[in-house]
């Protein structure tokens, strides 16, 4: 059963790609922003980066969503560090596929500056890139470059996931 996290720095397209991928696969998508505490959202809205102490309860909620799901599920979560992904996998108590959306800093900053109504400011982009530890070869992960059009990204992800499922890698 597919249990996946769409990951990457703020503004990389986790929500738009996750929603489209979920629709293509017939899988529910949950936006990890909805799992943040009110305090963490307020902190980020003020331009303050979250600390690990702020993130652990959130990561626990992300892992719980995956672990408690009776059906395939995709959750959007930055999951920037290996330790965060390990915590999600541990809490989920099941294999989790991480789908890493990548893009350069300038593209990400431009995307964030064009967003309306989101709590995450452009000021936190650099802190996200500093924290980012891309998935290692021993992690179950797919990387997708967000410079491509969304339909191309989603199509490639669907094909890769289907191959991984056929080969019993998921």
C-alpha cells in the first residue's frame, strides 16, 4: 500500500503536486500544513524558523496520519532532514516513500513571493535550504525537478510509482 510524503523546501509545490498526484493515483492527499500547531504557524508567519523542538510534534502527527491510514495516503511535509524522515517512518510503522521536489533557490523565492494568503514568508527560504538533507541512496525516495511543468512531473511520478509497485518496492 502506498504511503508517501511529498517533501522539499517551502514553495516547491508540495500541495499542488501532491493534490494532482493523489488525483491521478486515486489516493487521498493531506496537506501537512494542516497538521502544524497554531503556535508554529504563527511563528513562521512572523518570519521565525521553526526549531527541532517545534517540529517533532508535527512530524509525529505526519507519521501518525500515515500509520493510521487504512488506504493509500500522500502527505505533504518538508521532511528536510534525515532524522525527520526517520521519525516519520518510525511513527508510521510502515514503509514510506519520500517524493523529493527539488528546485533552485531563486525559483523557490519567486514562487513564494507570488503566493497569496500563505503563512510562510520568503525570508525563511534560505533557512530551509540550509536545513535540507536530500534523501540518501538507502532511503526509499524519488526526486523530481520542479523546473518541469506540473503535468510532466506528475506523469513521471505516476510511472515511477507504478514500476516500484510492480517490482514490490512499495
